């Protein structure tokens, strides 16, 4: 029997800054429609793939909820099977939170977005509307546009002439990109948050240039009827002049100190991570490319701008500590730590206890190479079938049904001919929509999630259950045919919330509604009262 935590219990923990992970275990789209401020989305469908990386301490206080779908109890049982010992259900679920007077928020990454709105409200972050920026560009004025989003977002659509400089890189690189103090610097993102934080970062760091955010980002640009670029590749030079690095380091260090960021050595980090009553996250805030080339063991990759933007994803345990490192990569000693210090200054203002790891850089031979890989529980070992054999089974018409549990977007883009799609959490219901089978073969992108889903499926059927070796990637690599489209969807496509600011085809009404929602976040923060945000004064 799982114990309950009341909404008052959760609120008391947040106000007292006690550690708590409030988990919404629905799919992302229903989560984005309504959730408490500090709820993190960890869908039941992929819980095993994310739990260990996002909630590293097994005795963390965890409260799970749904909105009456029955997922919460299943998630609590699964978390206990993974070794978590303090798991409770939110009494009444989402409805209980609402009935208790709890504030409900829309969209994703809400703590960060609401913080950005608070920063603008308190610091009056300078901004220019799209028409003003377009006029400057048309006049070939002395202006540089810096895009603070991830590089892949920038490639999808960008402001004409913009250079990709993800958020944590701005203070490090802006002086080199605009060496003349008279050059105007404009920072943009897709909507508001990253452009506000990026612009205010440059202001806080004392950049002598006139600086402004592109008000409402690419959304504002599109709503003004202006054209965006696509597929651009502009990035700043890898090398930054030593004197620019040194100035950036002085500014970032001063901001971190003002925000109350701690500075620790490896012995203190070891002691913190050995504690059984407190979670310590360790993040390397450099770019994914730098991280993959070599990083400190035990540090996950969270590029600084995205960490500030997506704290609920990277650190769902509110009240935990965060330790950041930025070894500088190819930068000189003068530039090391700039990105970590700037990131830390913002996280501290968001109410986190943050520390910078100092001391000798890790020797190259002691570094770990490769991309960020989350820790996983032991993998199930279901029966597997090679792609060629599966192709023979399907050609023979012997009653084999393929079930794809990848993301719906990936499935619609390309899938095994005849495959059915569903989220893992609703396999039981999805089976009722599929034809009878004597054999089911589960797959996903790599078949990692399919391995866990196989256990669920076998408990629901007497048919044979297999997993495709290497998943859809192996099928494609074998040169076997695929098909696109939404045919054979056995569950609604609610696994991902469509952001109004992504892609190139968002309706104008949705973009405007998103901006209107953001404008109301400061008022919602006041009603909620659990945020502990503190914006540095000028």
C-alpha cells in the first residue's frame, strides 16, 4: 500500500527547501496542459530510462501523481522496484492539487520561463520589437544578432544575419564578436526566456555595447510578417582572444560571488556525493562536442543555457545541490570557468544551492570520452529477433504483429511497414485496437525501451513476445523497407507537447496565445508563492 502526501505536505516541503521530487507521470502533452510549478514530467512509459539519471539518490522523497489515469500507482510500484524507498502518491492527484487551491501552470520548463519573466519585470531588460531590428538590418547598421538557442534550433529557423551563440557562451564570446563598443548587440531565442536571460547576462557582465533582446524572439518576428532564414551554419570562431577571456572571467566570477555561489574542491564534492540525505547534481556546462571530446567522470552534460532553461528536466529534485564545472576545453586558463560561473549565477537566483568545482584540471588520460549517457538499471533480456528474420516472418503472413514504442514523431516519419504504434503506458488498451497475433515483436529506435516494454506486454498476452535486435535503426541499416504516415496508431499522439515556438508551421493564434501566457507568469508566481526566486539588483 502506497502512502499519500497531501498538497499541503508538498507545499510545506517546497517552502522549507526540503528535498522533494514531484513527478507527473503522464505523457508530456497532458502534463503541459496543467501541472504544479515544480512538477517534473517523468512519463511512466519511459520511467526506467530516466529515473536513475534524473533522481540519483534512491532515498529521495518522491511524490507521484496523474489525473485519474491510473499511472501514478504503477509508477510508484516501478520506482520501488528500482530501489527508491520514499515514494508516495499525491492525495487526489492533479484534481486534489487543484481542489486544495494549488496554482496550475501550462507549458513546459515553467520554472525557468516564469523566472525569465520576473527578471525582465525587475531589471527592465532592454528589448527591441521585430520591426525595429528589421530596420536596423535593412539599414546595414552596426549590429550583430546572437541566437541564444541550441544550434539545432538555430538551424531550423533564424533571424537574418544571426550567429549561433548558445546562452552560456554569450558572456564568453560577445566581446570578440562585437569588439567595437559602439556595435549594437541583439540577442534572440524562439520566444522570450533565453533572449531575456542572455541579454541580461551581457548587461550584468558589463558588456560596454548597447544590448537588447529581440522582443518575443522568432515568434515576434513571424507575427510581424517577416521572413526567417533556414539551415544557417554561422558559429563563432573556436578561439577567443585571451584578453577577452580574462575580462569575461572577471565579470562572471563577480556575478557568481554576488549571487552566493560557493566554490569547492574535489574533496568537498566527494563528501557531498557520499551523503545519504542530500542530492548533489554534477553538471559539465560545456557544449556537447567539448563534453564528448573529454570530460570529468561522474559529470552529466548540461550546456549552461539549456540548464537554466530546463532546470525541471535536468534537476527535478527541488532542494538539491548543483555543482558545475567548465574546464574550458580549448580555451586558455583565462577563460576557464566563465560558462559555469554565469550559469551558476542564474541558478542561485532561482533558489538553488550552487557550487563551482575548482582545482586542477583533470588530466587528459583521466578523462572520459563520448556523449552523455544516462545511467540505467539492469536491462531485461527478452527473446530477440534479427531484422532479416523479422522480415521473413512478416512476408510469410504467419500472424506476426510489430509494435513500435518509439516517439510518435519518429514513427510517423519512418517505421517498419505494417507496424502499430503506441506509448508503453497504455499497451493494454492498445492491444484491443490491434488484430489478433500469435507473435508480437516490439521495437523502438534502438530497442532499449522495447526491452522494458516486452515484460509489460508478456504479462498481457499468451502470444510470443520478441524484441527486434537493434530496433528500427538496425532495420534501416539492413536496407529493409520503411513507410511513413499515421496509419495504425493504437494510442493518441500525446507523448510530446507541440511547442508553439518550434518548427516553421505554428499557427499565429497559437504563437500569440503563448506570448500572452508568458506575460501572465509573474502574477502566477505571486499566487503560487513557492519559488524562492531572487533577482540580483543592478
